[in-house]
């Protein structure tokens, strides 16, 4: 079993954050929410490990 990484682990995190904000620019609230949902599903599929995904859900609920 792999543990969820909760420490900073994104290369060029500020660049990613700017890219994420740019992807939402000009979207309605509904379209922005839909983009977030699709992104979560794409990343969850990439992770693939159900235990890690469960850990992530629990961490996000806090």
C-alpha cells in the first residue's frame, strides 16, 4: 500500500497554480465546477490506487 503524500510535492507549484487559474478564467460557476470535477477524475484515474484515493478523500474532508 502506498501512502498519500501530503507534503509539498509539485514541481514549479506556482506555475501550476497560475495554469489552473487560467483554465478557469471566463468560465461560469457551473463550468468551473465541471472542470474541477473532470480534473479530479482524471487525476484519480492517474493515481489509480484505491487506498491512496480513500486517504485523499479523508484528507480533503478535514
